[in-house]
């Protein structure tokens, strides 16, 4: 796999689009998400700090980087290819891993669905952005 062919514009756009989607998604679903994890807004604010945001920024940048490299290595360079790869990764890696972890953590199914749909959205948006800009 070639890791040296980085389209920095596509990488930054894919990261920014995915991160913006995440912000909008969790703002829109704040109440159902808090109910799903069994916490109140006050509990969330009490534990607030910069660390989760730093981890989210670094994590989503890495996801965009890996998506770009996979798309390049697999010669999947169109927006449609980006969607195909995103859904495949989501089903094969993200959703399965999360479902397993959530069951052992005894998390609610609504938590799994809310977070799972979020990651599908991030991957699809990043795949489309990369495919559009690199294709």
C-alpha cells in the first residue's frame, strides 16, 4: 500500500466535512444520546474538557487519512467508490466492533444505533469528499 500519495486538500476537506457532520449530528441528537448513555446534561458538562475534542480531531483526521490511502491503493477514486468503501468498512469493522463492545458494556441498543449511524455518516461523507477531489 502506498502511503506517500497524499492529496492534502482532499484530506483536509474530508476531515473538516466529517467533523462538521459529527458536530451537527450530536447537537441534533443531544437529548436522545444523553438518554441512551444514561447521563444528564449536568453530568456531561461536569466532565467536560478539551481532551475528548482533541481525541476526536486527531481520530477523524486519521480516519480520513486511512480512507484516502485505502481508496488510492484499491483504485477506488470516485465519490461512488468512496461510498462503497465507507459502507463496507462500516459494516465490516466499525459496526461489528461497536456492537460487540456495547453488548459487553451493557450499553443500550439506542446508544449503538445513534453512534453507529454517526460513524456511517462520517465515513460516507469522507469517502465522497475524497472521491470527488481525487477522482
